[in-house]
C-alpha cells in the first residue's frame, strides 16, 4: 500500500505523470472557486512538516524503479509548497532517478526565498495566473489574507531571475468572472513580467468547489487566446478544454487504495474507473468499495466520482 506516491496517471501537460502527494486534503493558501478538490478547509500560508520525508522517500525508492513514467511530479491534496520537507524530496529525486521533475503549484510561496531555492532544482514549475488584478484575484482564487496580488506576482518574477528550467502558467477561465477581454489584457501584461515558457488556457472540466462555476464557450476561449497572443507568442499558448485521455496505473494487489490515491487528487469519471477495473481484469465489485469513499457528482452532463473524507 502506498500513501504518498500514485500513478502514473495521464496528464494533459506532462504525459505519464508519477505523482507525489505531499499535503493532506485541503490544506492550501488559496480557496479557488473552481478547485476540483472542493473548498479549502484549512487556509494556511506557513510551511508545515505534514509527513516524515523518509516515509515518502521509501515509497519513491520503489515506485521510481518499478513504474514507467515521463515526469516525477510533486503535487498535493492542497498546495505542495506548504510542505516543509519538499526541498529534501526534490534533492533525493534529483540524485536518485533520471526523469524530469515538475511541480504543480499556484506559485504564491515563491515569494519565500527558501521555496525558490528548492524549486530551482526542478525542470518544470507550473504556476497559476487566473487574474490580472487584485479584485479578480480575490474573486477567483480567494487567497490567504497575507497574500496580495502584487506580492504573488513578485515571487514568480524573482523565481524567473534564478530559474534555468521552464515556467508554465495555467489560466483557468470561469464564465462571468475572468473570461472577458479587459481581464485577459491585464493577465497578458502580468505575464510580461515573468515571461512564461508555456501558457495553458484551461476551463473547469471536473466538478468545481462552487456549483455555480461554469466554463466559457469555445468561441470565447478562442477569442481570449487571440487577445493573449498580443502579449505572449502564440506558439506558447495552448487551449485545454478536455478531460485527460490515457491509462491510469494502479497496484493490482491493492486496487481500492490505488484508485482512492488518484481520486484524492482528481475526480474520475465513472467510465474511467470502470475502464481501470476492466483493463486490470479485476472484479467489478471494486466499484462498490470505491463508492464507500466517494460521492457521485454530475458536471457538464458527465458523472464523476469525487473523493469524500466525510
């Protein structure tokens, strides 16, 4: 049984991603309205040693030897840069396996010099830029009270100065909140400050924290991508408005916990879960066990299983 390492899972940006979950459910410095993990229960902004790094490294030693993956990706049930042991894990991964290293972070802790130093050892750092103004930042990301928009972007700018790898940024567009030309122009001007290597324009594809959150239409997405291309080279802009395709790896000896490890990070469609069960020649009764720890949510006409700790 693994508690921290899961997958690899198909990623729209990283191919086959072997995930390392370093933060308990919903400990985050943002409370984004679109978050697929639900509302943040513990809005914090200080570093904490949630788990012993040695325990995570034990799982990494096995997984990196036995699983086929494209990226080793640090992630969390909340914000991974809040984990005080992250630097030690990154150093272990740099020295003990040869695949590129990535982190999926909102970027708010890059204002911290120690966090910038840790992340400088990675190959890819994915940050979020869902807003170009303080007002929209607070509407869509709902950050910890200590975090201002200017300080948030300042941290990414400082990191850009020392980082030799790639910074990818994600813009999650929500209908009626940040899907207008004026806000996209402000986002474009913000990106000019730290010059991302790639920009992913995203829409909510899984059940969001707030039920009223909806994705913009395809026409709006295409138009806003054109607006952003005035600030970022168009060959660096990618629109992603679909669910991941590909195979999810699970441990056939512990399929329920393997699937729950994935579901803690991202909801899966019922069809995806059934496909994993069939492909591994397992009994379909596993789906009933999974349902004991999840709830069924319909979003955009698709049924998802969403992890529930209650």
